[in-house]
């Protein structure tokens, strides 16, 4: 099964 | 002091309709570049980035950079009171806690102003690096909306795969499965009806259809949509706003556990 990833896994918080 | 006059006020109405489902509260940032917004949905899975460039406004005065926190549902309620042909002016004082939307009818015989309370929002800004995408698909926005709507009646997720053959949208659900393939067709009469596939590498990613359907609320903003995909990266679904800028939606993929 696939899991929903979050944007924070790809983009850095500024 | 901030004063932004937008002759084609309907654009702002459409922008709000396109993002208010995804995001509840957001900071609008105003600078010499333009009027912009970056906000994530509450689950931090999707992000909307809006830019309306200053050159697209008939009058654009922004004495100092300002960030205005607004409840998008309330803002949409106010903008719904503007006629589709109305000129919309956004006004705010430095350090004030309200924003005023002024609507002028095209013949100047009706002028309304609506004042809305601003709010303090702790916003988390994400740094989005410029990326080289493996594949960029440009297609009619209405076609993309139709595909997302059709597939969501069958399943909850969509697999978007780009190969030399074209772009394939697939889903599976309890009642069965569906595949929709769109091939490149640049020989159509009007450029906005074309599907153009620019692929460097084949790519296949899985996304939640609920978010994709929410992005298609931006369909009235543009005849075409571009979908930028890279393996292992969020997809970018972009609707260009004529002469002014864009609304971009980023969506994190579903990945193997």
C-alpha cells in the first residue's frame, strides 16, 4: 500500500 | 499604504473560488513585485502559490512590503458581491487591521466598499527549489478537470504516467478500474486545444484525487493547464492567469511505505 507523503519531506521550511 | 486597482476584477473572484476550498486562512503578501500568496492545506499535503504581478494592475501602489492575513471564505463572500465586470480596488493602511475592497461598475454608476477584518496568521513558508521536471504535460484545463472528475467516481487515487506514447491517468476502486490515455495532438485548430508532452524521462506518480479535483476549481482562470512531474517530487499543476501571473498547486505524491 502507498502512503500519503507530506510536502515537508520535499521542501524546506523558511 | 496599499492601493491595487484591478480592471478585470473577475480574475480576483475566480482566484478566490479556486483556492478557498484548499486553504482556510492565508497571508497575502504585497511587494513591488506583486500581490502573492503561499499557503498549505491543513494536512500539509498540498500547497497553493499565487502571483498577480504588479504590471497587471492598472494602478499599483505598495509603499512598503505588507502581509495581510485573511480568511479566504470571508474574502470570497465579499468578492462575490462584486459584479463580474466590476473594477476591484484593494486598499489597506500600513499597520491597519482591516482591508477594503472597492467595487466600481463599468459605467461608474455604482460604487461599493466592503471592509474586512484582517487576522494574525502564523504561516509556514516553504522554500520551493527550481526543479528540472522529467515531464511537462500541457493540456486543455477542461479536459484535465473532466478526467479528474470521471476517475474520482471510480477510485480515490490517480496514477499519472508519462511515456513516449502519451500521458496515462489510471485509477482502481471497488467497482473496477479505469485508464485514460491522452496522446500529444499539436495539429488541432486552436493552440489551447492541444495536448503537448515534453518528456525527458518516463515518469509515474500516484496522487490523491480529492486534491486534484480541488485544484480544478481553477479551470475558469485558464484554457490550459500544465502538469509538471518528476519521480519522487510533488507535482505542480499550474494555471496561468492571462498577462498577470499564475496559480500553482503542489501536491505531495503517495509513496511506498
